[in-house]
C-alpha cells in the first residue's frame, strides 16, 4: 500500500528543490548581468580617461606600437611610398586630420608651422 503522506512529502521536497534551482538560476543571471554592466562602465571610463590625456589637436586613435608615423602625418616626411606599418594597434594620441606631428616638440600643428 502506498503511503499518501510519504508521496506528499516527496512532492513537496521535489517542488522545493525546483524552487531552489530556479532561484539560483535567477541569481546567477542577475550576477552575470551586474558583472556585464560593471565591465562596460569600467571599460568606458578607461577609454574616456585616456581620451582626456590627448592634447589640443589630438584624438585617441590606433597607431603603430613603435610610435612610427603610421596613422598620422609628420612634419617634413613626404609620403612618396606607402609606409610599412604593423597590423598591431596601440591606442595613443594621434594628430587630428589636417595637422602634422612636429617631431621637435611632439605637437600637432598645421603644415605651415612645420620647420624644415
């Protein structure tokens, strides 16, 4: 003979286990969502902070890791042939369009202010 009390206890226990599993799955999802949001906020903060370090006439961009003129124009260097640039990207401050990097003081200036 089947004990009804025993079956009821098993059913309650099974339901409770299911509730616990659902709660844990929900909390895991909440933790992941929180982690993802924090990661995005921190990443944007770091990018924003780096961008503020660029001087007037510069913007944050992708240039050669070696600091070569890849990615920007440089005073007194004619681009008669394509530069051999690496595919590696280092986030750094580059001169805005129409400005040239003056090597003597590392400032971005109009071409008219480049010294020979």
